[in-house]
């Protein structure tokens, strides 16, 4: 199977991750899932454990990485690692982690883009579309929305395919 870089975007609970898993399962295993969520409370910890169990049953190994996703892709997206496909979920949580650690979002996005270009694995990236709503009322939220828009645009340029999930339905946009 030829290498693909696929961006899947949409609103909250629109079916992005389910669709990304469906697409990534078409690749022969082993498969890698990079989870960017931080288990900050009991509800999130339980959610993460349930998702890990579900992914294991689909043949995905999970790496939890909240910041250095480019490093994980660089080290595990090689033929020698055995992973032919990587699913990164999700870019907007990752961006939130980057901003929370006061790292430069544009530099980190460029680093991620380079890792996508260099990896031998197909990569499916899940992200939220946050720019369709109202302008946020505070500086941090506006900075996040702006950074997310730039991040999604940069990754979309690199992607061989891009999908917008609307009410559980995939709409091909590239």
C-alpha cells in the first residue's frame, strides 16, 4: 500500500476518530496510535482506558505522547519499526499541550510537518475545526483558535487527502 498522509477534521463528536480508525484499519498491521490527551481527571482517565482497550482489539498499539509527536513519528514511522500506519489523535489536544508549555506553536507545527514528509508510514491525523464559530472573547482562546487554524492549514497542505466530518458523514475536501 502506498504511503498516505490523511487529515480528518470536523466538530466535536462528529465521527472523526471513528472514521480515521476505519481508514487506518485498511493497512496491514502492526498499527500505531499516538494519543495526545493528558489524563488530568478521573473521567478522562476512564475514557482513555476504554479507548485503549477498544484500539487493542483493532490491532493498534498505543503510545501516549502529549508534546513530542514529531519525535514519535520519526522514530516509529520507519519500516524497521514494523509500523506501516500511524494514527495521531488529536492535533488540537496536542496544540493545547504545546501552548500550555509555552512552546512556539508554529515551530512545532513545522517540525510535525517535516516528520510527516519524512516518515515511511501512512499517517492519519485527527483534528478539530475550531474556526467556524464566533470570535472568542479572550486573548488565550483567540490565540488557540488562530494557532489551530494555521496548524490545520499547514498539515492540510502536506496531506494527500483531507476529510471533513459533518454529523458522522465524511466529506472529501482534498
